[in-house]
């Protein structure tokens, strides 16, 4: 089947040892069946596996993650030797009857940079050279006839939670890193005025439009979720956080927890 992806997709390349937030620590690394079979024939690798996952070190790092944040398995055997999740991360795929839609997740700092900083108009392309028509809900984000705040209001159906309530909703979800809770507490303890959050969005229109389009594309038109996520990021930026930093942490805390993303999509449905 034809695979479509955003026009920035092919620009992605892992930063490896230069990455400040390695994906090879703090995550359970599940291994696909084909790789398990291959690793089972390699005594050196098989001894680092238990219950279909790599056994992490006491500090939560992968057993193949070196002190310089390079992968020992890649250095010894090449990228093709990796299991699926290590080779594909942070890519995601949504399967449909006649095509597949791919993308890169914001949990990766380099993917996050590419998505937020993309200058070219958002489009969906394939190796065959064909383009897929953008859904109307994605087009609406880039309709510059209106301010982005109005476009976000439109895709959310005119509904918008206050900053305190919105932060409390995310605060009650499963927590990956206590730092996320502390960030949300800043808003809960001192709510952000709507006009202040709107100013942040308008001052960073390109980044917020790209962020909203990413969420709308990945979650098939979840307009209110995308709009509330933009407002949450704007609230955090108004508290002194960096936009790319909180976008990445949001993705880690919300998107990469099946429980949290399901709850967020249901709450802001």
C-alpha cells in the first residue's frame, strides 16, 4: 500500500550521542518476535533479555546504551540488527484500508524541532510522488485569513477550558516524570489569563500551527484536543518554559501513555 507522510518526515535523522533526552533510558523496550528469534541465537544478546524485553540497568538505561549515549548494538552489528521499536522510533504509522499514514512523534527532541520549525506548507507526500489531499480540519489551521487563536477556537467548536481546569485534567493523568506534575502545578496555583496565553500563541504562530496540525493529523481531526493542547503549551510558555521543551514533554507524558492519550481524547472529544 502507498505510505504517505508529512513533507518534513524524510528530513529526520537520529541525533545519537548529541541527543539531550535519549530514548534509550526510562522506557520498557519490548522486542518483536522476529528480533527475539534472532537475538535468541546470540548468547551475548539473549542474556540481556527477559520476558520479551531488554533488562534495563539500575539507572533505567538500556544495557546497550554507552556512557557517550551511543548504541553498542549499532556499533557492533549495524542498525539492521536492531529490533523494530529501536529501529523505527519515533516514527508512527496509522493503517487504513487503502493506504498508510506515517509521521514522527514529538517525544523525540529532533522530531519535535523538525515539526515545530517547519517552514514549508504542511503536505502529505509518498515515495511514488503522489500527494494526499489534506483533510479540511488540517487546512483550517493554516487559513491565515484569521488569527490562529480564532482558527483554534473553530476546530474546538468554540469550547475552551480555563487554564486551571485544563491543567488539573492533565495533572490527574498517569505521570511519567514528576517534573511534569510540578510544571502543571505552576498553572494550578497561579492560573494564566486567556489573553496572556493567546499572546503566546500569536507570537509563535508558526510553531503552534505546526503543533496543532501534527495532532490533528495523528489523531484524525481531534480538534478540541489539539486546541486545548496548544492552550496548555501556551500557559506553560507564559510561565517561562521553552516551547519546544514543553511540546516534547507533553508528547512524552500524554501521547506515549496509552491510558493518558485515550483519556485526553475522550475528555476533549
